């Protein structure tokens, strides 16, 4: 029944009444980013979820992020505006197949990217995000074999950075691998003064041409600290909203996606399932709620805590 400013006010009112906190990833729509109590990348959001004293966490992101918040806060209610907001990386690693893969390397340390299900986290020794993947891998003794899952592009990037030989699970982010090399080359020709900055979920061929590679937050920091005035941004386009507010005088060009993508730039269809209406309903009805079974939550928490400990 509510629209525009009215809807925004109602969300803020409900938030107060229910002692709720709104956590949002940089890839959700701008109006949701603007209403969030905490806006961040995957690591920042996990840290914020760990710290909150709210009674209800409303996670404007995707399912694995809501699960992560629940793993850290078993006694709090965690709701997601749309339960269908999944992730191609989480989908790429089904529980049974991953268990069989892991069984082939019984002595390997398992490092999993936070973009995976709670079941995979429970089979993991230490979680990482794109912000700390290099640090996490470097923390593992050199004589240990390492399984890295589920993002093979991030894995290849980390292997190159650390010189470690990683056993990769071949998952990918549909959004980042959809960035078109051909169109990107054209964009670089048209904008010769622009630096190409890219997220490590992109394909190796894109990363090899990038002037800077980093997580969502690292890319945001880079445009603020670099002396350069123009950037081609090879990641999900939602981050441009925050970048534009941080550096309004600089030129930010979203990296072009392939034809099959419905928009000219890269957009995550799952992140975009979050809307202000669904956010309101999730808060009002306190649904849909994220649940994680204790036998999964306990080992998953151990792997998450191992990451949070070295990322302080
Ligand atoms: P970061 O938030 O770690 O940059 O990861 C990007 C992403 O794809 C989140 O789903
Ligand atoms: Fe998953 Fe990629 Fe969407 Fe992030 S951008 S939620 S990795 S599909």
C-alpha cells in the first residue's frame, strides 16, 4: 500500500519498532543501499552481522549472506526480502558432490569462498572473501595441500598471487564471467586515459588486462585514492552508486557485458530481486526467515570464525 517516501518512512518506523538492522550489499538497488544501516562487501557484512545487537537482521543481499548472518547469530531472527535470491557460485557446489571431491584429498585444507551454502561451509576449514582470500591462503602452512572452492576464477587469481598450487572446484559467478572481452577492448580504446579495475571473480583474461584487481570495497577505495580521473569498472554495476557519491568529479564507466545480458552492464539478477516492497514485507511479517540446522551451523561457524579471527 505504501510507495516512494512513504514506503521509506514505514520501513524506518518498522525498523525502530522491531529493533531491526538492515544490512545491504553494494550490488542491491541504490534506494536500498541508501536506507541500509550498514552497506558493505561480503567481509564487511559478515563482520557487521557478528557485531550487531539488533533483535532482527534484515539482509538485503543473497541467500548465502543471510545464512552467514544466521550462523553467527543463532538466537536472532534473520530475514531475507526474497528467498529466491540465490547465487550461481553457491549453486555450483552441491553438498554430495563436494563431499565426494573432498574425500579424494583427505589431507587437504579446505578453503571456501563465503559465496557457498552453509552445508559447504560446514565441510570447510577456513572461509575467505575476495577481500582476504590471499591472506587466508598464505596463513596455511606451505607443505599443506589446499582445496579452494567454489570460485575457480578467484582461485586462479589467488594461486598466482600466492604461488600456491590450489586444487580448484570449477564454479563461477555468472555476472562477472559475462563481462565481454571484445567490448571491453573497445571501451579501453574509446577511453584511453581510463584505468581498468576488476573484481577477482572475472575471467583470467580480463584480470590479465586490469590495472588493479580487488574486492568490491578495494575497488571503491581505489577510485578514491588513485590520482586517475577515469575508470572502467569490471564488476557488478551496483557499486557505481557508491562510487559516484564518493568521487562525483571522476568518470566511472561500467564494463560492458555480453549481448545475452538484459542490460548493457553487468547486473546480478539475484541481488536485484531485493526491492523496497519486499524489504517492507520481510520486516512486517518477519518472513521469509533463514534457518540453519545446528549440526551444520556449528562446523560452519568454526570455519567462519577462523576467517574473522585473521581479518580483524
Ligand atoms: P565481495 O563482496 O567480496 O566483493 O564479493 C562480490 C560478490 O559477488 C558478492 O556476491
Ligand atoms: Fe553470486 Fe555473482 Fe550474484 Fe555475487 S554477483 S551474488 S557471486 S551471482
